[in-house]
C-alpha cells in the first residue's frame, strides 16, 4: 500500500486557529465527549485525541483525570499544542497512517477533523489506523459535518481585523464534488511591517452512510449516530453535525 503524504494544510493557519478557534469549540463538545465516551471508561484511562489541533481540548480532558495523548498532521498545530498542554505527549502524523506503539482505552476526534480526510479510501485507512491503537471493545467518538452545514457556512466571506493581526476567509462548497474550500489571506504585523500569506484549507463532505460503512469495513462494531443538537450541542456548532460512536 502506497505511503500517505502528510496533510500540511493547517501549518500556515495554526497561529490563527490557536488564537481564534482552538478554545471555543471545546465548551460545546466537552459535555458530549464526557457523556458519550469518557463515562464508558474509568478515570485515569489512556485516551487518544485524534487530530488534536492546538491542544486546548486535549488539556481539558487531561484535567478531567485521563492519561491523554495527542496526534495531528500539522507540525505547527502540534507546536502550539505542546505549549497549551505541556504534560501531554503529542505526535506529528497523518491520521491515515500513524504508529504510536501502544493501545488506548478510548479515542475521540472532534470539530469535524475527519472531514479533512479527502476521500472514502482515506477514511477507511484512518479508521483502521485508529482501531489498531484501541484495546478490544474500546469506544471511539467523532463528529462530521453534514451537507447542510457546508451549504450554509461554506459559501461566505468573513474577516477579522485586530491591532497586530488580520485575515480574510472566502469559502466555497462544490455540490457536485462535495469538496469545500476556504481560501485564506492573512496579514500579521511582524518586524515593524505587515506580512501577507495566502493558502487554502479543504474539507470533504462524506455522507453519513458512507462514513458508517467505512467504520464497519475498518472493523468497528455497534456503530450509532446522533445529531449534535439531540446530543445537547446548541448554537451554530450544533447545526447539521453528526456524532458517531463505535467500538473496536
């Protein structure tokens, strides 16, 4: 099987993500992760944060008394994660191909991180990699955006301007390919002058049935799906988001 090229798209976005988004979603996701996943394993259990980003959520789970490890494809995201959760072991690796030489009692991946996997074969590979790192019967929880979310949130232009920082995002969702792109232009004031950078972030809208099938193909069992709002997530973050719970 051909080796996977690590997804580096978030490297140029890591600083902004850490500053503007890293801490926000955890407020909404925390009670769902605690109720659907962490309540199923004893305190102190080993838990893997898959696609951990800048580590704020990882630190929160560690503070709940769990032994957490974090994994993300972006080296820059992990650099911030090591600052935000200094006692957690983090690894830079693509979710579709990683090896940590240990098994965990549970795993989760939040904030539609697995929508960054570009295709169904990649999603199967990601699920197989995760399952290899779980003990038999261990729970795995993750969420995905549904198409309604992309139609609403990924056809917009937004901007944030601060004293030393500014950026513009222009997003688009292609209903034929099911690929969402976000073109980002950033400006930051460093060394007494403003520096511009342009890059693109991508997500793929996987159908819920296809994602469920990928889980089963990877060997997971007892797969259940729950709408985020039914699970208790309010506001924009809960719109057209599905949580999957499966067992290794």
